[in-house]
C-alpha cells in the first residue's frame, strides 16, 4: 500500500528531480521534514510505517526508538532500502531492515535502555513515495529505567527540540486517545517551537482502545483543546495484529471500517484515518512547493542568463576542427598581447582593486623603491669625513699641503658613483620580476589550453631573460660613463669658490619648503604596551617638518605630533605571531621619540606599503639607518687640525654638489633605459614575434589541445543549460496543475501556555460521555450551558479541521468555581 495522496505530485516533482540529477545537481526545493513526536507507546512508529507502506520498525516494550531514525524517502521504479553506515548494501527484505536498525542501535547505546542523539540514516526507494524526510524520535519518558541516566527525560526533550525547532519541520503531535489530552507532552513541545500552530497537526491514536462508553469526538471536532490545523484520528495495528503478521493494507481496511461503524465517528469518517493524514500532509507539501517556486524560478532564470552566452559559444563546437584551432590560436595570442599592454600601460577595464600590479607596480619601483635604494648607498656623514681626511693626507704624502687637493674630491666621487651600480642592478631585477608576474597573469586566460599557456610563458620569459642581460650591461655602461669623466664645469656644480656657502644655502632651501604635506594614510603603532590598550591604528599625516597622527581620517582629534629633526628609519624583523610588516623611527641622539619609547614602531599590511612609507619619509629628510662596516681604523675618536677640517668641509660640500648631479642624472636615465631596452621591447616582441615563435615551436594542433577540465566544463555548461530550460518548463506545469489549500484561521491556544498559566480545558457539553480516562465531568449542580456562540466562533470547516455536520455548534460550559 503506497502513499496515494502524495502520488499526485510525484510525476511532476520526479521530472524536476531527474532534470537536475542528469547534471549532478540537487533540486533544492527544500521539502519539509516530518517529525513524529509523542510519548512512549503512543503509536508514533506505526504512524511512520503507514507513510512508507512497509512494516520495518522495531517493536517491544519500553523505549524502542532509542536513536533518531532519519528516514529519507526517494521515488524510484524499484523498492529497496539502504543505510548510510552500510554503503552499497541494498536491503530488499524489510525484516532485515528492522534487524539492522536494532543492531545499529545496540552498537551505539548498548543493550540497556540508553539513548543516543546520533541518528540512524535510512534511505527507502519506492515507486509509492515522494522525495521527503521522515523522522522517528524517541518517546518522551518520565522515569529512568534500567541503566538510564537520571536526566533521561531532559535528554530526550533536548534531542526532540533539535529536530522540531527547524522551520521546515512539520510536527505530528501524537497523543493516545486513552490519556488526558491536556497533559500531552507532544502538544506542549510543539507549542514551544510553533506558537502560531503553522506546522503542527494533532494525531490521536488508539481510538479503538478507549473505555467502553467514552469517545474522543469533541477532541477530533477541535472543540475541546483547539489546534489551528485540528486533529486527525488514526487506528493502528495492535500488538496482536503485528504478531499475527497482519499487513498494512488489511490494517487500513480495518481502520476505515472502524470509523464508518462507530456511532461517534461515522459522521466524520471521511476526515479520519491514515489516508486522510496522508492527504493533509500532501496539501502541506503542495503549499510548500508553491511557496518555494517563485524564488526557485527566479534563481533558475538568473542561472540560465549567466550561462546563456557561454552555452551559445559551445553549441556546435568541434574540438578537432583544424580551422577552428588556427582561428582560436590567433585570437588567443592577440588577446594575450592586448591584456599585456593594458596591464603595463593601464586601462579602464580589468582594473585590479586589491593590489598594485603591472605598470603601476613598475612605476612605484621607478619613483619610490629605486630612489630609496640610491639613498641607502650614501655614506654616513662621519664615515664620509673620515674618508676625505684620509684621502687628503694620503695625497699630500710626506709633505704638508697648503691647498685643498682636487684629486681627493675625484677619489671620493668615484667611490660614491661605483656604489650606484648595486641599486641600478636591483632595479632591473625588480622590474623583471614584475614583468614575469604580468605574463603569468595574462596567460591565465589560456588555461583552457595548457600546452599553449606553457609554451607562451616559456617563450616570453626567455625573451625577458635575454633582455635582462642587455639592460644590465647598458646600465653598468652608464655608470662607467659617469666614472670616465668628472665634469666640474657642470652648470649645477657649485665649484670651489662657493663650497663654503653650501651648508647655509641648504638650510635655507629646507626651511623654505614649509609644512608641505607629503603623505597621508593608516598605520598601526605597534609598540604600545598591552596595559595601555596594545597596538592601535591611527591616521598619519607626514609633512616636511613633522609626523602627526589622528584618531581617524577626519583629522579632527590629533593624538601626537613628532618633529622630524634628528630622526632616522630602520627595518624591524617581522615577529612570529604578527602578520604585519614593521619599520621604526628613532632619534640619532638616543632621545625618546614617543612618550617613554626610544623608538616608534609602525606596522603596515604589506612590504610594498612599508617601502612606500620609507620613500615618503626620505623625501621629508628622514633617512634610513646606515649599516656601517668599519675597518680596523680607530672608530670615531680621530682628530683634525682646523686647517684640515676646513679642507674636509670644502671637499664634503663639493662631493655633495656633484653627487646630486649624478643622482639626478641616474634617476632620470635608469628608468628610461629599462623602459626602452626591456618593457617596450617585450611589448613589441609579443605583438610581432610571439605568434611566429609559437608556430615554429611545434604542431599548433598539439598546442590547441584543450584540457580535460575545459572539455568537462563545456559538457557541463551545455547539460546545465538544457536542464535549466527543462526545469523552468516543469515548474510552469507545477504552478498551474496544483491547488493551494489556505491555512486555517488562528484559534485560542492559551491552554497550551506555560505551567504556571495553564488553565483546565472546558468539559464536553454532551453527557454522560467522558472524553478520556484522565478527565473529570463537571460537578453536579452546574448550570446548563447557555445557548450562545462559542468564543471561537463557527468551527472552521476546512480540510485540516473536521467538523461534525450533524451536531449544533455549541460552546462548552465554563467550570463553576
């Protein structure tokens, strides 16, 4: 016996499932789970078995369901079952399914009556079910049995709440008819998680076991303890029927006969029984599907539009067509050339908003990193004066010189010029690395053809390495040219006559710069103690005279202003626990820089930011610390006579003037040389020669062999496109062939409130019948009920809330105090 009430939706939903299964995707309609909640021996498992149409759950006394059973129903042409813990093993005999459930329960919980929240996952495939999930939960118990823990009741409640708290879970609150409905734990739990009653259905079992002369008519008519969706009565198989192997089909026939022949229920027989419960759930599923369809349709349409263009390109695609390969090779190389030029020259499209790359990175190398590397090569002031004094003395030899020797000037200048070779070579290396990175970024579009990508990267990288040697040779030649002739007649050279005035002119030019803003940005002060709040981020403003920081970039609340006098900068080794890059500022006279700190440690997110800030500090006159590797000469305590000191000062000013000319020339010529010999040359090579190099490298058909991933991607796109079109068509059928059932109106559920506020339910207006064994009739002498409408109004005659058509709608009397 299958679930025929749900079979109306099976064909359409199965089509939708098949459309997505064909492409390996899930049809995310999110059909609700159905949780069966109730006390021990309330008939939960029997209700669950009626959904499947098979007898497969364990039976016995005590807590039979000791682990949640998550039952996944799947529509299929054949009928079998499989467990998640027994992958690949199919069970066609449902007696074996029952035995496996018992064995798996004992494996986790033991042979005693203990419980476990670890669920058993069972999948049942059948042509008589719809794809949905059913959950059999342990029955609510009050008293521990055997080796059960003292808090067994709370454990079971917590386990049940994990499932029924989900918004997509439909709650079947199962209560036996021979117990007091007002004390139903299932209804109380349902009220806690579903106070509006949107997803709770009352199920009354064991109607055939009530005491003689009693019935549950007022409960099933939703008059005694009303629920928004009402109650449905079912008659399950007794233990004798189960032991006698009475099948479910015969049990359903007996259930129908019971409702048709019982005097209290025969007027509502069509609204009772397991088939009716199945129909109610079918209506719930239909409503859920209809509510889900608009968003689901919109999602499918957006996915279809996203792959429409790509699917159109792949339609009619022939991977082995030689003409297609030739055409695509030309297009790929042309696109690679365009992308490379855009990344170097800059473009409005394909802009990287995360970090600098390509031409912007090279620009930073030319104008920030390279000048900074040049300054690092400058000699320390004391070391410079020491070298000049030794040069003057060595040139005079045994004689005492009367005049300042120009040979000392040339010796010092040439030594300084030779030091420029290292930063020039380093600049070339940094540019080469960025060019190679740019090539790799541009070649990422060739990943569909791995051989073509590999060969393109090899050819272009080899050409860059070839140009590297020529560029370095040319730069070294430029430095050698500067060494070959010291031009003291340069218009910017101060000459010997003006050398004494150099220092005063420099001071005036620095003061005339004023308080010009050089840079602004966020930095983290890293060496604030934990007691004072730890590292904090501030907004820094660097000017020609000071370094200030503010609370934020509005620059309203200034935290501190640090003058730049006698400051220098040095690198700080990155700590093991920190992800930031750190540099520090310190005072050359060993004074505190910031409050009680001798150094001010500043942190950035990347090394590029550190280099950029150090370059900006350099422009403001904060130079990097010199790593002096002094020789064996006496360190700093050498002395000079006044005459020698004047000569040293003159040579020092002359060297500063001439090296400023050389540095200016080098800063201008080195980027131009690299641009001409490397960057422009590589662009021209890609435009003019790359295609020819690829043709000469091998068979272009081999180069254009697409990757396995690309082939799979093409097939997946075409299948997905077709499946999406089919799914949208099927959704149209579902939305027009299903009828939504409105939700019943709210009812008074205050009787299900908290323990302190629960009031007793009103008794039935009909006598002498009593509702259940646990309820008491009204005391004698109570006034007869007035003939007036009930507080809930006319009973809702909806599909989910049955009403007795033969009985008047009377309100129950209130209980006298």
